[in-house]
C-alpha cells in the first residue's frame, strides 16, 4: 500500500489534466529554463554576427547529440522509478539512480573519444569557412561539459519519477540565471573580464549546468528523501535493476541518438546551402525549440504517471493520463501557432545583429516563410509527444525507436536528394519537413490505438499495490 501522504497528486482525479499539470508545469518551467539558456547563447552571439549564431547552433547540437544515447538510456529511469513508486517499493527508486549514475560515468570517456569524428563531420557537410572555425571552438569546449549534463539528467529523473518536479524546476531556474549572467559577462566582456565571444558562450553554458547539478545533488543527498528512499543503502551495483534499465532504456537511448543525429544532419544540410539559408534555418530552429522543448515537460509527466499507474496495474487510468497530456500540449501549442502566424517579423528581428549584416537582411524573406509554415505542425508535435510519453512509460520503447529512427533518416535522405541531386530550394525542403511531421503523427497514433502497450510488464509486483 502506498503512503498517500507523500503523493502530491493524490487529491486530484487519477489521470486528469489537473493531476498531470502538478508534475508537468514544473517540468515545463524547467524545460523553458533550459530553452532560455540555449536561446540566450544564440541571441547574444547574433549581436556579433550571423555566423557566430549559426556556429553555436551547429556546435551545440553536435555536442548534445553525442550525449543522446546515454541521456535516453538514463532517461528511462523516470519510467522505472515511477513504476517502483507506483508499486510501493521506494527503496528500489534510489537503486535505479545508482545504476543510472554508473551509466553516466562510463559514458563520459566514450563521448570524448568520439568527439574528433564529430568535428571532422563539420567539414564534410561543406559548412562555410566563416562559420566553421567558431563552430569547432564552441563544440570543443562544450564536449568537456557533457558529464555535467549526464549527471544532471540522472538526478532529474529521480525527482521526475517520484513526481517531485519542483526540485527540478528550482535547479533549472538556477542554471538559467547563472547561464544568462555568465554569458553576458563572458561574451561581451563585463565585470573586469575580457570579451570572449563564442568561447564565453560555451563557458557560460557549462557554468549554468553545473549550478543546476549542485542543486539537484544537494536535494538528493541532504534532503528528506535520503531516509525515506533508503538512499544510504543504494550505493551498490544491482544486476536486476541494471538489466531492466538497459533492456527498456536502450531503445529510447538509441532512438534519441539516431533521431537527433538525423536532425543534426538536417540542420547541416540546410546550413550547407549558404549563409543566407543557414541564418534563416538557425533562427527558425531557435523558435521551433521554443515551441517544442516545453512540451518535453508534458512528455516527462506522461511518462512518469503512465509508469506509476501501469506499475499499480491500472492501464485505463494510464490511458486517461495520455489523453490529458494531449489536451495540455494542444493548449500550449495553440498559443505558439498564433504567434508564429501573426508576428513573425518581431520574432525574427530579435536576432538582428548590432553590426550591419547583409546576410541577415537577405535571409529575412525566407525566415518569415519558414516560421509561418512551422505553425502548421506545432499541434502535431503536442500529440506526438504525448503518445511517445505514454508508450515509453508503459515500456513500449522498441516501436517508438524503430518508427522514429526510420522516419528521421528517411527525411535526411529525401533532403539530401532534394538539395544535392535535384538542386531544389530551401523552401521546397521545408515543405517536405512539414509533410514528414504528418507521417510521424499517423505512425504513433496507430501504434497507441492498437493497445499493445497495455500488455507489457516491466516489473513484477510481489504484492498488489494501489494508489488509492
């Protein structure tokens, strides 16, 4: 029997939008903070010139891409912790955290070994020379901070899995504030520092991530959860839990890595069309991130609650959670859709350089076209991400991996043929991207509707548990 005094969502109808938002809103706020950190990097750098901004997108996406397999692998601990929590086995939650931390520590040297291959890929895509140099500099610094991102993910998953997402929110707000201040000081040279340009952006981002990690570790090791979850007894290797994490987490990790690799390749293909298209694509993807990343908070909440109710043997309530996730996502995305349609020029002009930049001026018409067309798929993103969260929370991760990877890399092939063989325009490529989202939506909707996720058993409950 679960102790309801520790469940903040107990007073809400199980599976309702209100219950979901208790977890989702802090996670959405956390995601917004992470978005602001990345957005600020590119915004500040845009004042130095379009090539600096474009370099931060290419270098930042590539450094993050190398983490994605391990982030996805570790990220399944949210669902696993949620299932143990739902089954009333709190001591196992901390054991999951220990196994996730082991994965993070093993991952770091692997990422550093792969980094030179990633840098070599910049040249193979034909990135313009004025962007290539700063992009390598930014990537080379960011790659050493990946251990911070991995460990931050470990502890975030614990608090997300047990529904204590406010702690994650506090850590993210702290990271955002530190990052913005550090960027302002280091990029432009204030408070006695020399201007560091794109190097300062990288160092500022690392400093922000480190501050967020310290908040999470303090709450985990020195908060009231230490005794409640028997954290002191969790510092050991547990083969059974590690097997579960690897078995159900590797599809999510592989999916995350392969899909973001494809998405990074898509960005590089657009950027290879010249600095005008590169600038338009960078600004558009920045605003796409603003519309998409907060939805990750809803996905995490859906994953956590679906995992919790599946662990408690309540698949119907888990279904209600997924439907609540769709409702909440559509509400947020509708606002973004209106903004993209009605005020594209003010949104784009935020990135106007302080210096005279003909590249930015030439990129304006294409950017307006891309931002307005982007409004057509923001609602689909909200639905897709709710289905993904539900499938992962239930343990149906293999299908999500296969479908997402196949469709993402198919899009890379299509764009490659369009740009390099048929020599079509960036506008044509962007229309193809919009159509691709429709196909992705249909694929996940059909899988969820099949109901196969209801039959998956991730943990075995020795004793019946309830959330009532």
